[in-house]
């Protein structure tokens, strides 16, 4: 059975986007995109909330996305080959292939997706991932630390969560980004 991986870009002060919702400071260069795409090789399913799905659907719906760079083309192919499960109570439909809609994000829904997946799963976006972390269904946390502080915004981790993590990999990139991969030993709820 595959692992559930929370993969997220983070400012050094712990935010995925700033107070205005901007995350342009987290755009990776070609070397980082190549490394992240290689990391996705064992991933067969992406778990998204509505906003993250709307952001990521560009890899299938915008014909120019694969032309942005050679690594963008490779990432677009990788993204299109994977299954997507979108958890949303407000979305009427999905508009990409290999995508299904679920209304409620629960531990049981994650386990159903995990049972059906031939590989690993990612849970993306700090809101959905925060719920997954609180539910105790995340096996791996993968942070892409960006060399910037933003002073506030959407936190990478939810309030009230403590995790015991074990560092299993660290990778530095020439652009100053650092990727840290942790196994989740166990969640501890603090409030």
C-alpha cells in the first residue's frame, strides 16, 4: 500500500503563501522542477482541495504550460498520467481527465484512495493537508524551503498539531531552496 505524502513549498517562516495569497516566491527553477518531477515517479494519485485543483489543472488545460520549459513539459506529462481526487463540497464538476470528485475529506476517503492506488499519493495544499495531518493519515512530509520570509499568510501546518518527524533526506539546490523529507512517526494533537 502506498504512502500519503504532504509535499509543500514553504517560506522560512512557515507559510505556503503570503497574506495576499501570493506564492510566486516559491516558483522553482529548472533543477528543482526536475528533482520534484523525479520524486513524483512513484506517485499515482494526487489528493486536492478545490483551490489546489484549480491551480494545478493548468498542466492539462493550458496548452502553453508544457512549452514553458523542457522540465515543464516533463512535469505536465507526469501530472496528466496520475489520477486525481478532488475533495470539494462547492465544485460542480472536474474538467481534467483521470479525475473524480468527492464531497467530503475523511480518513476513510483517504484509505479508499490509498487502496485503489497502485503507488504513492500526495495530498497537496496546506488546507487539505492540514486536515490530513490532523486525521493522522500522512506518512511523509516533504518541505521545499524557499529562501524568503513573508511575515504571514497561509501556514504550512495547522494550529494544534504536533508531529514527531524523522529526517530521511535533505537536498540543497543552487537557487537556495532546500528540500527536507521526513517520515511521520506519529501525530500528537495539542489543542
